[in-house]
């Protein structure tokens, strides 16, 4: 989908969505992970952090299909965390506004 804005600019719809989709998995992992493991996986290396940020999401999605992802080192279960509802809400809000946002960037009336 075409979401207007740039990933690096948090004031644009795409940048804000990217910020939310990055921050929520970090917040979900903050509490159940041991502090040293959290820092090692989510703070030391950007590529490793991106991989491990997606792991809680894969846990959540694959559980619906009776699959159980495995990691090394073993990571705590996060599929039941209440912050997933906020992530879903952010995506739903963006999808609900997408057509109006795209019309405004294609020369239509401004959308705020």
C-alpha cells in the first residue's frame, strides 16, 4: 500500500506508523525478557534488533495456526501481552485513513 510520508520523519503518516510498529514490540519485550538479554537483542545491533523485534509478532501470528516458533536463545512468550491491542488499533486507524490520505497527496483536498 502507498502510505504517504517518509520512514525517518515521525510527523508523516508512514513515519508515525513505523515508529509505532517499532516501539510496541520493544515495549512488549521489555518486561518479560531478562534485562541483559533485552539489551543484547534489542539495543546492541540494529540488524539483530530488527530480527528479534519481529519474533514476538511471529509468535503471535503463528499461534493462530498452531505453530510455535523457536529461537536460540529461548525467548519468553509474549503473544498474550495487552499492548498487541494498541498495535492492532494503530494499524486499523492508518488503514481507515489511507484513502483520504492518498487523495490529499494526489491533489485532492487537504487531510488533517
